[in-house]
C-alpha cells in the first residue's frame, strides 16, 4: 500500500525534482558519454535565454552551453549528446546542481565567493557591469547624475542594483517591480524613466525592442564606501562575471569546460570572428557589442571585455578598506 501512495506523489513532484531516485550531483562528462545531458538556463531573458514555441532555445547562454557540450563530446571522441533544457530560477541554481537536476547551468550566473562554496564554476565566459537603460527618445538622461533630477528608477524587488544608485543619489525616486519584464513595460509606457541591472540583461531587452531604448554607462560619481569597501570615483558600479555552474568537486568537468570556452574565444578556422563574439553579436546586437568593445580599448579603461576562462583570482582579491570618515 505504501508503494501505491508513493508513486503518484513522486509523479506530482517530478517538475521540482529530477525524479525520486538519487539526488546526488551529476557528472557532466559521464552524462556526455551516456549521450544525454540536462542543461540549465533562463527561459524568459531576451538575448540571454529564451524558450521558443518550438521547444528550442535561443540566446547567448544556450549558445555557450551547446558549444561547450559539443566541444567536450568531440574531445572525448563520442557523438554530440541529446540536450534537454531545464529552466533554472536564480534562487534555485545551487540546489538544482546539488540535487542532480541538471548537469550544468549557464544562466546569467555570476561567480561569487558564496556560490563558489556550494558549486564549482567553469569560466567566466562573459564580463558585464551594472548599467542603465532609458527610452531612446528621452535625451534628458545622458549620465548618472541626470537621474537625480526628479527621475524615477525601476529595479526588481530585492535587487541591490537600485540601492547602489540610491546610495549615490539619495533623492532619486525608486519604483520596484517583481520582474525585469515588468520594469521594461513600465519604461516603455513612461511610468518610470530608467531601469538598472546588468548591462548584458539590458542589452538583451534593448535588442529585442529595437529602436526603443539605449544604454547609459554607470560609474561612481565620487569615492564611496560600499559594504565597508572603497569604490573609487570613475570605477564601474559592479563587475559581474558569468560562469557555468557544475557539481562541487568535479574538477575534471571544470577543466573540460574551460578548454571548450578557450576554443570558443579563438578566431574561426578562416581567421574570422570567434564563435564567442559571433554568438554575442547575434544574441545582444552589434551596437552593444561595439560599444563595450571600444570602451575596453580606451587608454586607462577600467572596463574589461574579453573573459579569461579558468581565472578565478578575483574571488581571492581583497577590497580596499574605506578611509576613516568616508560614507
């Protein structure tokens, strides 16, 4: 009788758990050898991860994931595996890896010290920064100080992005919505004047709604103390490095992922654009890619463009303490 009750209960929760068997983390290389992999990504992020009506995926994160998995298969001498996609909400990414629901995750997954305690990361494969998106027709916002002139700033509830701006511009009016899509719609309708989050996310929306928006760079206006660390004037508000999440301790898979990313960053066989830059341009648009590439090339620029897979030294870097009296 107990078994009769268990089976329907297991079926009920199959969307939350990858079955009712083992919840041990998956090994990416073993899954590739078996011929089937489950890859986690976002399903609702224009330019970065969109689940299409025909059940295919589009966006930069899925493009990177497919390249990585197929490159690893080639290096192992096995056929390219069948790929199943699993939506991975931000709050569940570590749990989905730990419970074996996915083999790996590429889903605007910023590498940081706390997450690296629970999962291992390949990459980074993209470097992005906090930015602003405004209506293209609104010429009144050209830089961060312009937001302090009676403008409304939108961000997602619980995000630190808007709070970073509020610390620099105390008089700014914040409007919080429950999703980036809701913020974008509010911006389109004129209910807010700007949206702030990762530039890559903003670029995806801007490229989707072609001609409606433009991006504005964000740097600290003056020296600031943020979480007891000094942020010097002119530096980016935040630096996010997107990585591929894997099971903790699976160093062999991490190495293979980094090898694949290194290959993706190299020029094509005819010395043309790398598969990485081609995917980035297709996903986020030429205008954005040209902008951030040129920005990084400026003398003394504090913005990077090309990631260095396998280089996680930034996790060990120490922040500069705030000078006495700086707020």
